[in-house]
C-alpha cells in the first residue's frame, strides 16, 4: 500500500548538530563497526544518524556520507510495545497475526512499522533481526541517490537483544514518558 510521503529532513552532521538537537544516545552496530549511530531528539521527533567515511575506489579521495532516519519521538515506546507482540502466543488477541512479518500503525500522524527480516543484522552472515520503518518518509542520505524505499532502520537480533540496543530504545521511551522531551 502506498503512503503519502512527508518532506525530507535536512541531513544533519552528528558531530556538529544544529541548535535544538539533543543527542540522547550513541551506539555502535557490532556488524558495522566503521561508525556509530547517533540518536537525537529535535522537537517531537527522534532522528537516528550515522556518518561514515567512504571511498568508492582506489582513485577516489573519499568523503563523509551520512544516513538518517526520522520518526515521531513516541516511536521509541511504540517500537518496544510492537516488538513484544512478535513474542506473544499465536492465539493471543494482540499477537502478530500468523504469517505476518510486519505490523503497521499510525503514530502521531506518521505510518510506522516493525518488520521481521531474515538478514537485517548482516547481509553477509544472514543474521535475522527487526526494522523500525517509517512508511511516510523516503530513505535518504547525504549522497543524492534517487530511491523510493521507505525508511527502515534495520537491527540484527544480537545487537538488539544482547548488545544493548533494546536498552537504548527503553531509555529514550522512559525519558519521553517522564516529559524530558
């Protein structure tokens, strides 16, 4: 199903964020150790940003490239609640329907999803995981590449459940619930 697209946010530099952006976490994906992911809150939104150095070939001097995902701030708590649905008994009324791999719901005016993927932890190692999706926003980076994919922040099971990423979402959701942002 097609969802209306919202305007792109300007890509931010996580090393020098604009005024009004609060960095609430910085974590390394153990499968992608070249650069950490930075979590920012700006107004009523959560931004997840990664800046890394890339060199496309030996003759290329290289450059920094940033990727960014944007969600309503309430997405952190919604992600946790929705993720729990994947672990309920199949007959539970709130369980993910049999055969479904995605749950999609409106969160503060943006259509979000949680998807179970077979290779979300590493394309080379086949590590399964989950993604936090924003179906109203196109995937975009600081390199202008035309894409019609929605934003999908992919997280492998080990990173999410064993290496602390789930706790990052919990802390953000708790701080939001306390009214810190």
